[in-house]
C-alpha cells in the first residue's frame, strides 16, 4: 500500500465472539449479536472494517485505485480456559492492527493524490450535489473554474512540501465527520512520518521545495547568460546540470547564501542563517558547459587538459567583466557565485571522448601480461573490470547520461525524488556514506520504480523507501547482478554479456564489485561501484536494512499494543498531536538510529569542524534503539566531554564566528568562502591511505582485481555519516592482525612478536621478524592526524575513554 491509516474503534467491538457460550451472557458481551438478541452472521469487527473501508473509499474517490481494510485474524485466545473449542489454525496468529484499531491501506494514483482541489458535481445536478454537500459538510463550496463551469468543490490547504499528506487530511476529516464503526474520530497517519529526517534543525518541510525552486531558477538564468558571452575563443553552445540537487534527489538541497548574491528575501533569518553565524562552506552545483567544436585541440591528454584550463581562465574573466559575478578558476573547473548558489562549471568539448579513450588505453596497458619467465604470474588473471578505468568525475558524458535517465524516471514518478532523499539519508545515518555513491543509490531506487515484477510503481515516498530497504535486504548480490534498463535499451546480447561479466568477477577470491549495477552505458559496473562498497560494507547494509524493514513493518502495521483511552473521555487536538509525534519519533528512531554494537571503536568529530552539522539527526531519536536492547554506545559517546584542542588547531568550518561578521562585515568575508570543502570525507580518505593501509584510490589497483595479490589487508574499515553526523566508526579487519613481515610504510605502527612452532614444525624462517598491529599507536596516530577535527575516541565494548 502507498498510504496506511489506523482508525480507532471501540475496544468492546474487538472481543472475539463465543460460538458456544456456557453461561447466558448479555448482548454487550456477544459481539455477534444485535440489540434484539439475534445472532448475526458477521462479527462486529468485520462490520467496523467494512464501514471504515467504505468511508475511506468515498473520501478518496479517484485518488485511490484500491482501498482495503486489512482483515483481522481470529486468535482464539479468549476461548481458552472457558471450555470452548479453539482451532489450531487460528490459535496464536497475530492481530494485524493494534488493539482497538482498524488498519486501512490504499494504492493511489501518484499524480492525482497530490491535487489540491476535489471537483464534485455541477451546481444544478440536484441529488448528486446534495449528496456531495452532505458528505463533505462545511468544506464543500461552489467554485467557478476556468472553463466557466460552476461545480461543488473541496479545497485542501497544504504547503509545497506537505502535499503528499493531503490524503491523510482527507481521511482524517472524513472519519471525524462520519465516525464509521463507532470510531471516536482519531486516526494515526503515516504519510509524513519520515519528514523529520529530511529537514534541518530550523527548517520546515516547505523550505526544501523553496530552495530547489530557487536553484532551478538560478541555473536557468546562469545558463542563458553563459550562452550570450562574447569575446571567448570558443563560445558556449549548451549548459546542462549534473548535480543531484538539480534532479531533485539530493537529501538536502543547497541553501541560498547571502554572501553569494542571494536576495535578502530568499535568505531565512537574515545573516544569521546557520546557528551562530554565516555558513562558511558552500556546496557546489555542477554544470556541464559545452564549447563549440574546433580542430586545433592538442592531440595528447596532458596538453589537452592544460588547454582546457586556459579556456577556463578566459571564461572566468568574461563572467566577471560581463556578468559582474565572483569567480574562482582551477585546472579542472570554474566556480561561480550567482543568486546565492555556488556553481561549478565543467568544460566539455568534442575532443573529450577521444582523450578519455586514449587515457584509458594507456592505463589499461598495465593489465597486459608481462614478459614470460620467472616474473610472469603463475596463473593468468581474468580481466573482468577495468582496474584503472577513469573515475565518473572525469567522464562528463557518463554523468550527463545518468542525469538524463534519472530525470526521466523522476518526471514519470512524483515519489521518486523523495524516495532517493530518504535512501541517501538512511545510508548516512547508518554510517555508510563513504561506501555508497550517490549515483549508485539513485540507480537502486530506479530499480525499485521500474521493476518489471511489480504491478505498479510506488505511489508515495514511504512505500518507495520500504521497497528500497527490501531490495537491499533481499536481493542476492553475490549470485545475480542488478540490471537497470528503465527504457528497454539493452539488447539480449547485452544482457548475456552482463551475466558473463558478472560471472567473471565472481571467479576470484575477492568478488569486486560487490554491488554489481549494470546499465546500458556500463555493462560491467566499472564506475559507480568499482571499488565501493566492499563485501563487508555491503553485508552491513543488508543486515541493517533487514532489521529496519522488520521494525518498520511492525510499527507501521500497528502490531504494537497502544494504550487505548476510554472513548468517552474528551481529548483535544493537542493530545492527539503529541501522541502522533511520539509515534513518528519511535518510527524514525527504529529506522534511522545507527546500530553501533558491532563497531569496536567510535570517533567523535567536533561540531564546529563540520559544515553541515545542522543537518545531523537529533540524538534523542536514538532512544528507541536503546530501549530495544541495543548497546548504549551512541549515548555514551555523545554525552562524553573531552578537553578542547589547542587554539592553533581549532577548525571552524560550520560558520563564521559572530564576532568576525560584526567586526569585518559580510562583504569582507566573501573571499573566505570555501566551495566544495568536505573535511570529513577528506579526513576519512587520509586515514585510509596513511593509517589503515587502504589502497583503492585513484591509480591504485582495486582489491580483488589484477595486481592486488601483493596488497596487505587493511587494518580496518571506516564508516561515516556524511550529512552532519559527528561519529566515525572503525571496524578492525581480522586478517590484518595475523603475524606478517614488516613493511616500511607502517612499521611504526607495529609490534614485534615471537612465533612458537606448531607440532614441532617451524612455520616461518628461523630468525624472521614478524609483527602485528599496535592498537594503542594506531589510535595515537589517529588523534594526531585529526587534531582540531577529532574531539575524542571511545571504545564502547570496554567503555574505556581515551583522551586526545
């Protein structure tokens, strides 16, 4: 179902009927009797379900394709101990909804469900108009439409970020007006239960839609201005957005910045936009700038890159002189501050394809077999995935194709964008941001909306998100690739080639890529998932998704036993809203609170060092996880206090200090804006390369690929929340703690060890020096590398806090 509603009904109507009563009961004790003492064929709760279903169906009208009240199962528990027969088929079966509730589900038309006006019969239609007014009461009104027709209509009020909750408004009003099945008018809704995780501390649900519209308008304006620039060696012929924010799938859209030219009317809260002061870092919005063709480009990759950089400098100068905008040029792109946003212009010409192919050919030469002889490998290594394939950031055509495909899918499915936002937020909350690329998540959500096995695409973000969790938890990643072909562009030969490529990657001891996503432009999953996620990170995601899916099914299905007050007790709207908010917090905590029981080491990052700290999930939402028996590692690390770092090492990246804004003024701080700076991913990459021994970076062979046999296993794997979270998790790798020969790069982090012989047989050469990792030195090195960023380190299992 796309929408779920739990309608409260009288508790007395849910008592199972006794088919053969031993004592003469009253009519109130027999659910299956009427006021005249006659036995009815249908139990009272069945009549309640039918009445609630009929009202919901009539209220939704054409918005819903299917409305069903979930039927309760007979438990037979009340018959035990009374000498009554109890069927073994019904004994012990769970009740679908909570005690005293009727659960109603609906499948909706994703487009019609968001409309603001329900048009009824014409004013002169007589009986039909009367019935419409009787059903809707004071909400019904006569309205004249653009075609001149005067009809009865009902208008619903909802902000641009809350239109997905309009069906909840409709059902709540209809139930409160008609009270089906003796209901007290209280309805628990689920459409907006996850809206809390998609907004910052001081934002509303409408702010994200407002920022997205402002970004679209600024993008269109800048695109038109770039195409009219004069005096360039090569004119701009086209501009195409590439960022997830431009296709409305970013978990948090960029916020207009007053120092970047945002009008004061668009800036919320004036200059104090983020807590104590102005935000210091800005997220770049990538734009692909296509230049006109020319035959005078260099023929070699390196001079070609330098020529593009020179054109970027010329473009930056033209923008400053003609458009009066602030720019900053680099070798790879040109940053432009316009209308409150930071745009990153990526130049593209007709020669980029040839240069990329030549660069790829040069890199792939490292995979060719070496000379025969003692240096030749013992067994030929099958080349299934290009080891040194260009990264997606250097392939603008791939990003352009991906953007177009996602935009088409999102245009056909209004719930696609919110589902992507929830999926990315979920991965970040469970410390998996550095293991799943944004494009990979979007492809997985695309599989949810275009799955041929499903009769209909999800009609709401909640349903799409639950199907995403089911895909992550139940898809056989090690046995079958996930093929994305929403527009049926792949031929049968291409599908067979994908299967052969997938089988080739599973022939080695380390199956990479572990997450095999095949598209018509990437048959071997060599781009978005070439190195990440690794198998253990994917396994963690699968386990977490299965746990969250089970918790969501339990909570959203109403199987918990809520406290049902007396129906005669008067209750105001405030109490109902408080209970609804408490239930929503329980659902969010169960699905988005990280499980830290399997992480032996947690690192807390200073809030001032995070540009997006305001987006962090409130720590209070972790309480349901603790109540379900999870370790209290999160509360322990968040409540711990460590001494402040030295003043020289303190990083203030979340915002400019208020004293600096008051003393220097906003205009003087524009030159200190940092565009595209993400300190946490940079810190994680530095730890992985210098401390933990991870060698899967640019230009390095990926683990499990050709040439990776000599690479030692990394000391551990880092997990991070890239959306404002202050926690880093470290999971040690067991093979790295086996005795091994020392290596110069990490010898200062090792301890020598003596190996005893096993069964009288010496396992290593006599006198050979063997070492194992020194955990204390590793943690000391971690604190030294993160000085000014790391606040403290905590080992939850031993509760031993290490001062940094």
